[in-house]
C-alpha cells in the first residue's frame, strides 16, 4: 500500500507524512524521491516546513542544511545527522520503508 502519490509531490516543496508513529519528511528532487525524519537534529523543528535545493533540505528555524540522500548535517548549527528512509516509486505510488 502506498503512502502518497507522486503527483502530490512538487519539486522543492517537501511534505510531512505520518507512518508507524513517525513524522517523515518526503521531498522530490527531479525524478527522485527522498524521505528523512521530519525533525531537525538541532532544534526539533519540522523539516517539511523548510526549503529543498538540489539534494539539500534547509531547516526553516535556524538554517541548518541536511543531505537528503545521506541525512548528513551539512551546515551549522546542526552537527548530528537525521535518519533517512528507503523510498520506492511505482507509477504514481510512493512508498516509504519506515
């Protein structure tokens, strides 16, 4: 069963989904879809309210950036990584493996 539709995702505009008790941020970059924890490792802010540029998501609160592919913290004030999730796309169906 899919978690959302690919057509619901706009490049550069992440969304939050709830799955198995977790808040997950899902973002589209070109034809690829990425999923990470929705919570910034620095401030507990929702990453789905931030901006996506290339393969980076920026926390709206303090500007920390994370790599959507690896979860690595790229800029201060965040230093700890965020969890990433596997994503599968089948036609218009997107499934996050949480």
